[in-house]
C-alpha cells in the first residue's frame, strides 16, 4: 500500500492496523540536537486514547475500548536528544476484541472504507477496519508531538490549539481556551459542552451517532511559510487535515462565506506595526495565508467531522459470496465512538504540527 507517508523534508510514515500487534510511525528529517521530551509525546497520546472521560466526567462520545497507548521509542533519540536519524515509535495494541467483527468478513459496513478497500485490493482486514480505522491516528499523534517540539526549536512562540466548535448540532457561544480541557467535548465553552454531551447521550440512546466541527488556531507562525505553486501553506495543511479519515471538509478564515461577500468586504486591510518593522492586518478573512504563504497573522481553519459510521441500528448493505454481491441487513457490534470530536481534537493538532514542521524546514531553504 502506497500513500502512508506525509511530508518532504519532515517525513512521517505510519504503519499498523487496528487489531494488529501494534501501530507506529517512522519520522525522518528531524534535525539533530533537539532535546525531546518523551513525556510530552505520551501526554499527547493520553489525550487521544480511547476509554477515557475528561476530568472524570461522563463522556457520552467515546468508545469503551481501553488502550494504554504507551509510546516505545526504538531509535533516533539518545539521552533525550535527537540524533538526526529516523525516529521510530511503536504503540502496542492490547485491547482488541476481534470476535466482535466476525460478521463483517464478507459484509460491508455503510459509511466505512470496507467496500472501497475490497474493490481496490481484493482483500481487507475486516477487524475494526484494519488500516482504515481511526486507531491509526495514534501513530499520527505521536509523530505530531515530536513535530511540535521541532517547531518550538525553530519558532518558540508557536501555539497550535484545536477545539470542538460544534457537535451534535450544538454550537459554542463563546471561546474561552482555558475551558477546553474542563469538559468531555473539548469545547472552549463549558455550558455549550454540557448541552452537546446531553444531545449525544440522546443520540446514543437512539442507536445513532453525531458529527461536528473542529476549529484550529495557530499563532506565532512567521510570515513566509508555504511554497508556491503546488505546496501552498493552505494546500499542505488541507492535505494533512483531509487525510484524517472522518474529516469531510475544511475552510480557512472566512471560508465558504467569501462566496457571498464582496472584495471590499473580504480583503484584509493592512497597516504598519507600531515599530514600523512589520505589517498588521485589521481583519483576518484570509485565515493567515495569502497566495499560499503565511502572513504572520493567526492561521485559522475549521474542519467538518462526519458522524461515526458505526451505528448500532440495522442497515441495508451488501454481502460478497465469492463471486457476486447480494443484499443483506447488518447490525454492527463492537465498541465505537458516538461522536469523534473530542478525540479528533488532538489529531487535528498533530497533523497541523506535522505539516508546519515540514513547511518550516522547507522555508529554511528558500533564501540565504
């Protein structure tokens, strides 16, 4: 299978399946001499791992599957410092219930990649979706935790913050970043998060699932990131974010709203900074990127997350008998999330960091 690597100079390759022995990643292009905090990598994995409830509070969204998700570093780091060689990280799978997927050996789940994998390869790992499972994102989060430390070594003020802006049809009414880790939905609005959680509980009781919107703010990024024409900063970030299985759309700044605005409304007016050494933008409809190059303003985007396709209600689908397809009914078993938003927040941050680390290293080659 090709397509398991991302990046040009900072390259991440992930491997492993949902119900295989382990998942992991190989990170190439990390400069030597960076002091790597391995505890920070583990903390990032702990935010993403299944079977958790934020601050001990009821989390209606997440699966009951519990994994330790302990990162094991195999190479590339000596005495806490990067060596400039490939970094290999392995995360063991310890809580697979493969028997829950026995009825999927020849039956295809609606909304999943089961059918397309089968049509492409002629075979597939039906246990939890194999390579197409959301569990693959554990490796991305580990790589992202390395990437953010590389970014900080180059740009110490960079901050990447993602949060749930909408879930199960409930939108936040304010943005208080201090509240993101205070509620199960990772929303910057505790009151809205409580409403989201209640709505998700209701949807769960109906054997259904919910989608949402994740917003991401990136500050401290200097002007000049992005390589025209095909490797624009927003194109690279879009590639990174859209590669996450559940993400179905992305918009930067004013996003699709620009289609109903005028040029005078949409253009971000500029003014000199107080010391006249740089430029400030009065608005940020561009989302911090112009012509594919970062402006130095906040990079801001939103990602649309689809409802979890594994619903517990019966659905019409097809079955393969070895020579043809036939109609059938399917009731999915196993342990699944109801809403991916709280667990996809750290994945959005990780993929943003991986993309930006690569763009930062490329920018170092643009001029002397």
